[in-house]
C-alpha cells in the first residue's frame, strides 16, 4: 500500500503474541527488492535478530552519536533496525529524510507517545512568564533567546522539536511528533488489542486513519479478534489471599504509595510467598511477577525474586518457559495522560486499557506457545476484567 494525498497508509497488525507478526514483517522486507524500511523494536536482542534476518544496518554510537549515524544510514538508503529509545529522539531533519527517501516504518509494539513532565509550580510559572508562548492548541514555542536555560534546557529542546504542550493551564506534556508518522510511505504496527492502547487514542487525537489486519501462522489475513488458548489461563479465585485487593483502588499506584511502610504491604508480600510455597508450589525459576517498579524491592521474596518483569514489558520471548504469573497491580491510566486526551475530546475506556496492559504482560509467559499457565491476580478489579474477557471469548467455542 502506498500513501495517498500526502498521508502515510497505516496498517495495524493486531494479533495475539506469538502469532508470527515479526516473521511476517521480516518476510515482507526480504521480498521487497527496493528496500527502504525502518524497523523499530523495544529491545537490542530483537534488533540483532531482525538485523541478521533482513541484512539491515543499526545506527552506531560514534562521532556525533546514534542520531547522526541514523541520518547517514537514511541518506545511504539502507534498511535500518533500531530501538524505540533512539526513535524517540528523531528531529525534523530525520522527518525530511524519511519523506524524501520514501521509507516505510515497521513498529514492533506501540510507542509511549505521550508522557507528563513533572515540574513544581514555581518552575511552571517561571517558564510561562519568561520563556515560552503557548498556542491555542497548547503547543509550546520557546521565545527566550538570551536566557540562561539551566535546568530548562531539555524543555527547550522538546519545544524546538515541536514536542512540548501545556495542558489545562496546569501541566506540561511531551507528545511524540505526529509528523514522523505522516512522513512515511507506509506504517506497520505490530501489537495486540490496539484499540485499547494509548497510541490508538493518540491517532484519534491527530485524525490518523488506520486499518487493522491479523497474522496467523506467519501469514497476513483479514482482521480477526484472536483469543486462542484463553481457556488455558487458570486464575486463582475464592481464596483468602485475594481479599487484599477487594476494594476498587486496592493495589493501584496510590495504594502502594500510601501503604509502602504499613502492614498491608507486608501482607501482600506474605500472600505472594504463600501462593508460591503452598498453593501453586512452583520453583522460583518458573514465574514472572510484577509490581510498580519503585516497589520491586519491597515485594521481592525468596523463591520468586528473580522472576520480576516490568509491567509494560512487550515484544520479548525471554519468559516463554514460565508457567506462573503474579500480577500484583491494579492498572489505571496516568491521570495527566487521561486528562490530556479528555481535554482534547478523545474518550478513554480505562477498564479496556487496563485489560490490554495486563493481557500483554500475561502473554510474556508460556501461554505464548499454548501451554497452561496459573495466575495470582490479587486486585479484584483486574481479576474480574480478565475473567470476563476469557468468558466472553470462550463460551461460544466448541
């Protein structure tokens, strides 16, 4: 597919983890003799794998750094493979090169396309009064030429790259520049449950049109909501160690902050150990578990500590041999991000967002290859979201 009217054609390859999305994209690159692909993935291990498969080049950290190397590879017309981290740093020179050279983008998993910037009220007032102009859409334009930017230098860089917004006269927000997506000939996004993710809300905000397809056995097919093997997810129910999560806000980020040095936190850690030793009885190397990263050390316990994985982990096969999952958070969208979209009339379904985040985490485990897994999900809200999802998508199957 080629872009029409100056807009990239965006295709979302929406399929379950392990369906063969990466393999399908690699085959597409290999069959296209003209080349011109940028493949962006979260992890360096995946960069190496894709680079070897398609004969691509990786930006190197020499001279003026990886971004300058990226630009040189673009000028040479190479297929390029790199990480999300480098892609976040693109500037308008990169955008111009992408468009002029006719590149296509393959994005392995969604980006963090918006992010709040934490500043105290004094800094906010200094910036507003002395350093910037704010457009009607909230975009920040840096106006100060002879000011000692000091700790505000990073903000100036974001403003110069058209990535800084001021929202509701309250907070600053970094927003990935939509012009990057518009510059490509084609955009392919490999993920699962895209409709419930932040990048989809970002696309709605920017009126970017996309179509969805799926992959099965490494082949692209018309879109289908894939729910294979959900019956193999076994969830601990009706057990006292779930009581800790009965309230709507239990195990949320706020709950963790409020209970960091209180008995409930020790109780949660004891419940996790109880699940490992007396209920599931798994060995320590057969589990993945998560909490908010600031509380990892608080909850780490004997026999499972090494199985920790950040809650938003994606696009990794390193945990495919794990049969037990302890998902110890109650996921809500960051309130500033939610406010940002709400202020721009983009409605949010927070339960579906939470479900999609949890499902992505669970699919790091051996369910990816169709094996039974066993889950401890102490948050009643999160547990019921998953049970409902499984019930709705298995009751009509033979």
